[in-house]
C-alpha cells in the first residue's frame, strides 16, 4: 500500500506540474524592461546598418533590413551607458515576421569591445511569414553562479563564476539578419531581462552529482531521491501506459490502417500521394516517421580527473561496479587531450535498480510500449540493435565505417573521405556485409543512414582539399588526370589558372590552392565529381546487400547546393539534421521534388537540474514540449518531409559524454523517468499525424 500511495503522489505531482500554467520561480525578480518601444522610446539610442526602423504601434519596433551589408540590422544602445543584468538569466522578446520569406533574427548582447565572438553572446530564432516566435538569449550560461572561481572540466556548460559575457556591464544589443539574400521586414516587442541567478558557495560545491547521476544542489518535480522513488515512478508509468495504449487507427507497423490502401510490397518505400511525399509501410499503408534517436540503455560519462564531482561512486566490490568502463572517443573538449579515460554509466546502474537483473530486456519491452503509447513509430539512428531487432517498432539502421581520409580537408567531426581511394568501397562493402541476414530484407527496417554530418564545405572546398593533399592522395591523382584531359599541357592549365607549375608532377607535389575565381569551373567540376562518386558508390553497394530498403542519405548538417543536388540523384530520401524551430519551408535546391527526412532536432530547458539546453533552448519543460509539437507540425505541413527524428531518447549525462555534450534533450531522464510535458505533446501530435498531414494546406 505504501508504494502505491507514493506512486500516486509522485505521478500526480508530475501531472499537475505539467499542466499548471507557468509561474515565476520562488525568489525570481520582476522582469527588467530594457526597451518598451512606447511613446517615450528615444530613437537616438538606435544605430542602423542597411536597415530602417520605425515604431508601428506602442510596444513594437518595425525593422526593415536590406541585403547589401553582411549583417543588416539595428544596434540598441543602453540609454544610461550600460545595464546591470547580473541577477538575470535571459533576455527575451517577441519577433513577428512581416515579410514574405522565412527570416532568422539574431540578437547579440555586448560588453565593451564585443566583436561577434568575444565579449558577447548571441542567439537567434527562425520565424515563418506571418508567424511570431520568442527570441531568448542567455546572459549567463546556467541559472547558478559560483561565488568564486572553481575549475570544472569535461562539460559544455556547468555552474561557473563567469561566462563569456559580463552581465553587469551590458552596453548594447545588436539585432540583425545574417548574410541575407533578400530584404526582410519584422517587428520586435518589448525587450525584457528575466529569470533568476542563484549564487552558490564554491567552497562547498563539490561533490555536485548524487548516487543516481543527478545534480545535488537543486530539487525539482520528478527528481529521484531514492530507489523506492524510482520504482514507484515506474509503477505509475505502467498504469499510465495501460490507460493510454496508443492510437487505435494504426496497423502493426504504425501505418494508417484507416487511410488509403496503396500497393503493398512487403517493405517500406516512398510515394507521392495527393501532392505530398509519404513513406508507405510494408502493408501498403501511409506511414510518416515520428521517431527518436539513440534508443538504448547506455549513457556513460567520463570520471577520470573528476572523481571529486561524484558523491557516491560505487566501490569495486559493489554490484554496481559493473558499470565502470573506459572510453577514448573525444573529438572535442577536455578529454580530447586526456584519452583514454575511465567512465561510469549512471543510466544503466539506475535501470538495474529499477528493473532488476533482467533490466535490458525489461527496459526494451517498456520502450516499445512507451513508443506506441506516445504515438512514436520509429526507433531511429544510433539505437541498440537488441531493441530494434525485437521487431515491434519500425527502425532505421546506422551505417558507419572508416576508410582513407582526404588529408587536405577539415571538418568539425573530422576530415572528409577520399572516395577515390579503393578502401572507401572496400570498407563500405565490408560494413554492409554485417547487415546480411540481420537488417537486410527485414520488413521492419525502413532504410539506412550512412555517415552523419560530414563537412561538405562550400561548392569548391573538396576540390581545393584534394589539391592541398599529399601527392599520393588518390583524389588528387584523379583531379590531376581530369585536368590533363581538359588542358593537355601544363602550359594550358597555367594560362587558365594563372599559375606557373613546371610540370604535371610539380602540380601533384604542390599543396597550394589556386586562385578561386580563375580555377572556379575546374574546382566546381571536381567537387561535383567527388560528391556524386560518394553517393553513387554507397547507393550501388547498398542495393547489392539491401535492394528492398531505402537509402536515407548522410544526414546533412552543413551542406551546399551542389552536394544536395548530388544526393538527390542517388538517395531515395535526403536527410537533414535541422536544429531550427520550424522546417515548414525546407526543400532541396531548384525545387527538386523528392522526399526529405529530419535526422536530428531537439530543444532543452534548464528547469530540471541540467546544465545545457542543447542546440536550441526553451524556457521550461512546457515550452520545450510546445516547441517540439510546433516543429513536428511544421514538418507535417511540408509536402516534402516524410518524418522527424528527435535527438535523443534520454538526457545526456549531467557531467557530459566524451566530447562534453551534457544536454537536457531527453524524453526520459537519467533515472528512466519520462518528462510528462513532452510525452503529452508527443501523444497529442503523434495520435493525429495522418489526418493532420493529409489535410494540411
């Protein structure tokens, strides 16, 4: 009886919290109005750059930007020389798009000497024509300030003594559009500073992570204080799932059972139906992929050189010592120079506490039932095969492999691949062979993503990278052979490029880039050849192993039109990792008519004990949930988009993964407790995706 009472109380408190209107946190200061744009607003406090501004009505400033300057906009100077915002978390204001094109509006908050990188912080919001959105800029990175310096490493964000910006000496706000191709018109509402910064004693801050991997120095609705709490939450969730078993208009695959019957091929495919692209499930029913990435049990965090951060790391003879491990992946951050490192996985330890010895199977079963209840119909990229091969929820498979890199290239996640080196095809073929009799020919497999967020650069970068590579680089040799075929003599090339290479061999040995404008046609041609070879090679090898499945592309994050066009010629679906607030206007260049899928997006908030919102921030869990729903609906209205995949299933570790990412981006927390706000919105959206998309204008 005691456990039932605890469970009821816990779930009731969560539900009430999720449904309650936003309220000012205890001790939070009244918002500070920096500009109200009322009758007393002084235009002398505004400087313009390729922009015009006017008051349209009390409380709104209209800004019209051109497209000649790189950053057209306005600068709002502090009327008294500076603002002291040291007690506040964020600046925020409403943006209304009065133009005919989607606009991304940026706000930069400046200290003296700001240059766009130093002594300032910037954030932005993307607004569709006629729509309004709230732009938030954090003036301090987290809601907690330490009263003295304390070195904390291995995290993208954490309580700190000082951030990039001195909030006590803010001198101006710069509101601008970044390198626009057309004019824009938008209005902004009153600019306010809000939130509350809590000052903490640095001398008593350590340790700051509890037994369960949670932040110690704050409480919040849904926080786990004991194993009994954790189990009670699980029991309450079980009853919730029984009450909400999932949409009743779906077939076994999650397709629209009550929708039109199309050709059934036994596998997922794509088809344009009534002017919109769709996935079609193996039974021939319309399917729209509403998915979540990184579905699995693991979530390890490095502990080397940080043991003092953790209150209760288990002794070596504990049953929970099995969750110690080691890692070496650290492309960025503190651990890039401190590998290998020791890890601990609080997530898996908590699953053992919650489900017992058979936690992996029970967690997997719970996940499939959760997804059906939540209206989620896809287990997406980087998920555990032990979960998706249960074949209860459709899934996408992840293909990654290593081969020789293009030495002259560079990128956030590493150098580009040399697609002309034989190892590219060989290693791809070897990796795909592992999918034979596993995902290949499995009707539950939607298709394959190959690679992720490659650095495609601009429309000449890979060609320039080939020339900047050593003489034995296969891509460089192919490029030089192409140039020989076009110019015949080195003199012909020198005349066209304005170079003075003594011979073709001298060109091979050179690693100097040519004049871009003089060599532009050749650089474009080889870039296109590289991109097309990349996609064609993967398409051809995939068809040999998995001819019945979709090639879902490479998950573009940074891409130019040439690479996008090449992908459209060989992929079945082109994928984008799109961290914005809307994808309603997303399309391929030249209005190429083919399906798109969103491989990653997310939003986070800092009201549940985490230190970083991820790549797109929101004010609270309810705001996060609402923004999630808005994003998915924007995709449903886009006739090209056939799915959205949220990154990721659970929050990242509070103390970060190998590269320091420690984002509050999960549907569930480190203790396997779902966030009720986003679950409620997922159900609301997920249960209505098919009629909503079919009927959307």
